[in-house]
């Protein structure tokens, strides 16, 4: 039976320097446990392969500031034991993310542009993916890699992440190869703090972040990573 994940939460992004990121991580370590993927208290690698329609609708809607928009991606964490097909949609101030867990073989079929593998999974979500990606001629557009240090608690599904060394590749889409060259997307030393939660952020976490001057940004790893292909901007 297929395994699905469905999350609706607030997500906010803040660009910070590597020095500030280190200070934030030090303060959070006193009040939040690290994600299980952070082995030996070290960041883990995230690889995301983004798909877009024939005419790059998702990219253009993000660049135009369309309120209700989406992204579709395959994502693996660390060594890639678990592969997620994710449909992420902005709904007003919140983000909804629906995920389907795939086998590596089926993920490779999707990378090649063959989505028929989705039809063997039970439930409505795989059918939605298949219909949407087939009718709108979705294909891989860019591969993004970065290092993530994540803190998480189950209360309100609170998750704070520090993403660094964000890099991209627009010509090769093998999600599982480690020898693919990437180019940097952000300025040297820049880190993105992402604050994610349902309902509200707990006061003691707000207090931990209060010493830092944080400016919210609408930056997107995907649009920034289309730098060469579609003229994205480093942000």
C-alpha cells in the first residue's frame, strides 16, 4: 500500500550569514533536538530534482508573484534510502505539501519522463500526479543540492532548518549520482534559515531567535537555480 504525507503549515525564510547561522544553531541546540538525519550533530545532504511544465509555468508563476502556485520535485535525504515525490502548493500565507514515497526504480522512471509507474500506487494522489505531469508535459528542469542542519519538535510540527552551500545543475538530472558537478546559487557563506510550523511558533523558540535581526525573504531555491537556463537571480 502506498505511503502518503500531507502537511499544511506556515513557512518563513530568512537569509543569514554563516556566522549568524552558527550562533542560531548554538542557541537552538539548547531548546530543540536535531533531526534524526543529522548524524553526529552534522548537517546532511539534500538533493532535489525539480520538474516543470513544457513552458515553465511553475517558474514563471513564482517570478510573477502568483498567490496560488505549485512546485513538483523528487527529493532524497542523505544516502537516498527514501525517495519522496512532493507536490508543494502555496495557499495564501501557508504551504501545503503532499508527498508520495517511491522506490528508487520508479524515481528513475520519472526522471526519464515515464510516469506510468505512478499508476501502480494506490490512492488518488498518484493519479493526480500522473494526470498533471502528463497533461502539462512536465520534465526535469534542475537538480539542487545543499547541506541542511535541522531542528524539530512534534508540537505544532515545528521545524527550523539552516540550509547552506546551495548549488544547482541544469543539464544532468541523475538524482542518485554523487559525481555530478554543480554551480553555487547563493553568495559565499550565505545560509537560509527556514522556520516552519502549524498554528503558531512556541514562545521559547521565538525567544531563542530574538537576539538576531532577521529579515524575511521570498527567495526560492528553484527560481534561483534556473540561473543559466531562464535567467534566475542569485538570492
